[in-house]
C-alpha cells in the first residue's frame, strides 16, 4: 500500500494565511470548527453554474417527515425507472448464458474457449468505452447519453439472432461491449445528484438486485422462448436474442422521454409537471448540499478535462479500492458465468438448467439488500465487504473436496451458494463516491473503478478452461488463492485510511481555532484539494 499523499496544509495555508495572523490559542470568540464532509456546507456555497442554485437556502428548515416524503417520491419516480433500465441491461448480458443451454456453441461450430475469447473481447471493448462515455455524459448530460446507449446495445442484441459463426459472434460481442461501457458508472453518478451518501448503498443494491431479478425473469423467459426452436426453421436462441433485444431497445427509447435533467428540471414529454413542488425542491437541494457540498461545485454538464483524469488517478486513497475492484469479484465470476452450462454438462436438461439458475439469483437479491442495509445502518464499509468475500472461500474449498462422482445435487447446492453470495459491489461503489469529494473526480473515479472491475472480469473469464471441465479443480484452487488475497487487501485499505485520518487529526488539532476558521474559508484551495483537506475524513 502506497504511503499517504502529502497533505496540503504547510505550503498552501501557512505561508498564505498564518503569517498575516496574530494567533491567540485561548481565543473563545469562535466555536470550534467541525471536520467531516457533512459539516462543510456553511463554508462551501454552490457555484453560479449549479442547476439547483435558485433553490439553495442555508437557512432552510424541514421536518423528517417532509424529507422522507421527498425520498419516497424519488424512489418511486427515479429509482424504479433506473431499475427498469438495469433490467434491460441484464437481459442482454445474461441471455448469452441462457442461449448456451440451447446448443449455441454447437450451432455456431464453436468451443468453450471460443466463448471465453468472445467474453474477453466484449470486456475489452467495454473498457475502451468507459472513459469516452463518462466524458460525453459530463458534456451532454445523463438524459441524452444513457437512453441512447440502451437503444444502441438493444439493436446489437437483437441483431445477434443472425449470427452464423465465430466471426459474427466476436463482432457482436465487441459491439455490445462498446455500447454498454460506461453505463453503470454513469448511472451511479446520476443517482448521486438525487440521494445523500448514506442513502446510496441501498439504492445501488436495488440496482444490482434488479440484475438478479432480471436473471430470474430471463431464465423463465428463456425456458419458454428456447422451446420455440424449429419455428420458421430457426433455433431457440434466435428468438431469445431477437425478442429480448427488441424489449431493451423499447426501454431505452422510453427512457429518453422519461428521465429528468436534474432534480430541478424534471419536466419532459411524459411528465408535463415537475416531479417535486417548489418546497420539495428546496428540501431536495439543501439536504444534498448539506450532506455533500461538493455536489454544488460543478454543473451536471460541465466537461471533465485531462487534468481531472490525472488527478483522479493520483489519489492514493483510491488505489486500494481499485485493487479490490480488480480481484474481489473474481472468485465468484466463473462459477456464475458457467452455472447454466455446468448444470447442463452435469446431466440436467435445458429446461431444468435454466430453472435451477433461479435460486442463486433470488438468494443474492436477499443477501445483497440485507448487507447494503446493514452497511448503511451501521455506517461501516470494510467488514461488510469482508463478510461478502469470506462467504465464497469455504464453498470453493468444498468444491475442491467433492469427488468427481455422481453428486449432482451436492454440487448444485454449493455452486448456487457461491453464485448467490452477498454481492458487495454496491457498497464499494458508494464507498468510492463518498470518499471522492469532487463531482468530476467522482465521475472519473467511478469510471476508473469500473474499468478495473471489468479487467477483473476478463481475468475471471479465463480461469475455467476446457481441459479442466467439468469440475474445474485447478481453476477453483486459483479462485481460493485470489479470495484470500482480497480479504487481506480489504484490511490493508482500512488501515491505510485510518492512518491518513489520524495524520489529518494530528495536524488539525495542532491548529488554533482561528487558524482552522481561516483554513476553512479558503474556498479556492478547498475546491482544488478536495479529499486531501485536513477537515475531510475518509469513511471505511
């Protein structure tokens, strides 16, 4: 783990401010300045370019009931629709796995290694699109870019119905990856403009739960649609790609007319009236800025520059989380990706293989929501993620211990438990967001993290090899080792953030009340330094 980035107090503050002051250590005229992101709103007003500036009111007050009503309305209007968009995303990400049970590989004269290569091509194109998409979102806005992406990948998805071999399979995988890249971090960033930081992990868990709901529905749809094999002389997977791709396109098309520009610009073709009343807009804007005043420092469509990208990569507080994104999800990745195919190879029918993939999706919905809610309730990140990671390790060891014999239901139970593990990706995504304290850095950091997660997916997709089928003993040994490394990394990242916070505390406590007050009033330096500030504390 890298040593802490030097904290910008000595050069920036002392030479510019302290030499001009006569400090009285016992001066009691000022209250002790507070530290932490949620105590900075009084010293960090929003910029003139901020979309909600006309609703900003430092003196605004409201009741908990009024705020809860605003949150419920946001859940109903925004959260539910984004979940629908995630449903469309998972349809096109998951139907390939379902198509494998209908002899897709045999029909296209491909092997499982060809399938792995196609997955790798998709992920590489996904990675290549991440940063350009984030820059486009910051330039043209969420409402314009996110629905357009859905329509594009929906089009490619239904076009997969006409694949004829390995080449067309690789081409469609590449196009789908390029069209989907950047969608998830873009959606997460969009959501941060409507929710407080502590509310975010549960909402992100709802998004990923939707992916699992889509897995269930997709399996049910696939079980029926794949029975259409032979209609018009087409295989069942032809109808699967065609119908689900068209559905995704329609969701994207409707999203363009539904999504708001911002909390204070929610009218559109579908919604003729604003989502919120004027009073509710005041509550919405001020509750968000009091929780995280950095949200008011840039406009939603303010473009990011190369300097912002470089600064995001230089933030050493994120490096451990990036490494977590690289390795932490690998142990369950190949088990999930090969679940339906593994069940088919173990002797289950096409219909039963798709049906038996449903329990793992339902299990993961329950565990993920419970874990995210607990993380929000206790305001804790590290050990909740460790719980999710550790869940997988004994189950992988159990797979290694199973003999290569006829133990179908035992192997099914273990693989289901692995595939349904408590997915902590929403917690880590929220963790990165709340530790950024800069909207442009938040967008870039989210893209960085998602790129690294997808690189981990590339690695995970290559662990199960054809020579190791169908029990993958060698691959599972690799997964156990990676799981152990991830557990150590979580603990190291926690201790690193605690170390940085302690160092900030030492410097902060050595300052007088007046030094602290002047330090907090230097707004230009604050905006530049972001989470390196002495009055910012990292969450862990």
